[in-house]
């Protein structure tokens, strides 16, 4: 199974992925996590200029 999460910075993606990973590991199901911008949307978002707060 492949699951992809995309979203803005600091929207909770990593937290959600860690929760899901822990859930599957508790069921003794192997989990592999990768943080890559490989989708077209991810590549376009990466090009956007950073905004100063």
C-alpha cells in the first residue's frame, strides 16, 4: 500500500504519519516512510517563494 500526504508546512503531516506508523507497527506490519517531493504538486509547491512571517 502506498499512501501520500501533501500539505503546507506545519499543517501536521509528520504528526499524522507518525501516528499511522505507530498504529501499523503495533499490528506488526512493516512500515517505510519517505519525505520526498516527487509528485507534480509537490514539485510545484517546492518552487514557490518562501514567505517571511
